[in-house]
């Protein structure tokens, strides 16, 4: 359940013995409109491709995590 707005939308995933994943919609209902402002959402805070490359290079060159941040 989404904490901010009490949305009941819920997915359930299973890792099968074959190594594949199964995804089931438990409740497909939403009680809100889709947001138009993604400020503060995790999706917006993801690293861009060039930023990921920089982190990889710094890690390979033994930079300390506090310096990468």
C-alpha cells in the first residue's frame, strides 16, 4: 500500500524454480491521479548514464565512497 496517499495498488512477484520471474497484479485499482510533478520521487533521483560511468571509473581507481558521493 502506498503510504503517501493510501493507494491500494499492489503487485506480487515470485522467483520461479526455472530462474524466471512471475508478476501478478493483486489489486490494480488506484485512488489517485497520476502525478505530473516527479520532484522527490526515486525515479528522478536515479543516476544518468554518464554519471554511472563516472562512478564506475572512480570505483575502479580506488576512490573512497565518501569522495564519490
